[in-house]
């Protein structure tokens, strides 16, 4: 614990460079990923392959409760632990220390999630934060700074998000500018799949947690913005829970 | 909203509604969202417009009938007056019933044993069943509620204005809902024919009443599936028992007898 505390104390804002891919750290049991019996309707539909994209879930605002749903739909998610900070509570027998883990997860192609969890052990906190990050995955709308040549590289509009005292403003940037932001926000943008963006932030940006939450809110707002090309009405699609009503119920445990 | 004339309120149904005192709303306590009041009586009772009650019942039934899987409709009642109604409703329409305590987390916590994922929730009283409504708001589930004039309307999507204080009223509304849903689904093909089930099946019976009737009757079934309604009404045991009840039920028996003669 002491080494970790020392490591945590030294670099405040820097991202923890733990190498990540899809693999977790060692000590995982075999049946964790292979034997997923979904408990929710959405889970069953995803496992059965009826729902294959996150967009279908977003379109109908289906609440996602099981993180394996996200795993099945977005297998190439990369996570990054942004900060582990020890937080303490006073008891009559001294302080009770817990560790707060802040994790950003994304596929560098329009989906990011932010997870924050506190637990008595660092590893537990990180694991749980990753799960929370998966459940909080949100789509990002990317756009162009100028001419719509090639793939979208920046944001379509200026957006802002606020959490606590921190307000983060994201501004579209011309191609080749790169992500002009503080290291934490930069990592979030990279995992989101944004290539060029200018940022401006205010408030107590040292509080990493609030800065990240503000930036998360900001990129979430990209799909909340009504631009003229969305003015047209489009037909409503049926809720997949209705369309596949039978498969959704099949295999439900009867008590 | 123009529906074919067969969906209009029939005189027989109107008599049922009035006999059950569905039109007697709450006194004094009234919320903004109650254009359903027909008039306020001098003693403070707000009279509900039965025509609007009927229209909302039809609207609710259409929504319920549109759900492909009938089990995805959940009927809730924590109050005793609605528990029997909710169970019978679930029985007749294939819905799921939650009678008595609504375990918090039933809609949101996928680990609980009583975890359900309904597409629609019908509630007997938004005030006492607030937990169900609150949880529905967390998981995007629309809510239909039997609202009185003093019922909170937050997160209620379709309100059926009625008296939710009396056991006859609650039972009758659930009965009519069930009948409408079955008619829309096609299980009861003829709209003009009365349903073979009596509304009485949906009324709450308190335990002493149950004991009293089981002593008098010997194996006379309360469920009236096979026998026609007129025959039931003219049978002595049923009427005699009702008349031993306090005034409210006695009125019901008398007015009921009158409506039978009208038929």
C-alpha cells in the first residue's frame, strides 16, 4: 500500500501508464467471461445476437445494466486508469482509507465511458470502475471544422460541459491541429476518436475528477445538439424489446 | 380521436359506473391537472365526468392491447381494495400482478428475485403505489394509473379518473379494463354482449365476509364462468348475503337488482 500511495502522491494529473489492451491483469478466473447468463431482457437479446450495435440501444434509450452487453457489442474497448487517489474518512480508531479509481474507456471510434469507483483495495476499485465505465458509454458525434472531405476528424459544434466548478469547452479545430488539451482531457479525446479539437477550461481544473466529468458531459452534448441536417423527420422504429419479445423472455429464471 | 360508435359508453356500463360510485371524487383536495371534474357538490365532493372516465379506459385498453407479450404488463396494488382486482385482472388478461408490498428494486435491481422488466405498468393508486411509479421512471416504463381528484400525477402517463377510495369503484374499473382489453384482443368477439364474468369477482372481500358467506353457502361457486348473469342475479343466496352487509353494499344490491330488471 505504501508504494502505491507514494506513486499516487507524486504525479497528480498524469495518467497511470499501465499497459492495457483487452486483457486484464492476471488472477482472473476462467468462467468470468465465458459463462455469462444474462439476467436482463436486453442482455438476452444481445447474447442471442439480435442487437448488434450500440446505436440500437441509444435510439430507444434502453437502460444497460449488464456490462457484458457492452463487451459483446464493442469488443475492442481500451481502458485507461486516469487516477487513483486515496480518500479518507475519520473514525474514532483513526482514519479509514479507501481508494478512488477514475477510469476512461473507449474504442477510439465514437464511444467513450467514464467510471469512478472507490473501494478498499486499489485493484477492486479499478475493476469496478472499469465496469461502471462500460455501463456509462456514450456516443460522440464527430464532424468537420471546414470542408467535409474525408472522415470526420473534429466536433460538429462547440460544446461545453460543467461539473462542480470546472467548465470545459470543446471547439472544432482544423485538420492536423491535434488535441489541444490538458493530458487527462487529451486521453479522453483520443479514446473517443476525436483527432483535432481546441479546448478551453475554467474553474479548479486540478480536480481531475471534475475536469473529466465536465469533459464527458461536453462530448455527450454533441449528440444533443440539433443541427440543420437533423431537421428532417424520420420514421420511428419499433423498440427491439417489442420486436423480439419472445426471445427476450426465453430463458428467464422462474422462481 | 374518432373511434367507431361501438366504443361509446353504453347505458348499461354507465349504470354500473354510477352504482359503484365511480363518479364520486375526492373532497376539497384537488390538483391542477383535473379537468375531469364535472361539478362540485355543495358538500365538497367533486363529481367526476364518467364519459371521460370511459374514454380513458378505452385509451388505456388500446395501449395495453398493443403490447405484444401480455406478461410484460404489470398490474400493481399495495392497497387491499385493489389486490383481488389486480390478481383477477392478471388472471384474465395474462398480465403479471404485484399485490401487496412492492419490493423496492423490482424494476431496477437485476439481482432481486422479484426483478421484472415490464413494458407497461398499471397502478391502482399513485399515492400508495408511488414506489412502483418511481422505479418505472428510472427504466423508461410508461405508467397507467387509476387517479382520483387528489392523486399526484407525476410520471403518470395515462390517468383514469375515478374514485379510488371505494372497493366497488376500484373493482369495477379493473373489471372494465380487463373486459376492454379482452374485447380488443378478440377474445370477446361481440362488443354488445355482456361479459360472462361478474364485476363482483373483482371486488375486495374482507376476511369476516368471506367466513360468513362460506358458512351459508355450501359449494355454491363464486366464479360465474358458465352460468349467465340473469340466472345468478335471481338466485337467492347471493342476494341475501349481500343484503346482510352494511349500507353501502345494500345500496349496491338494490340498485343492481333494478338494473337487472331494466335489462
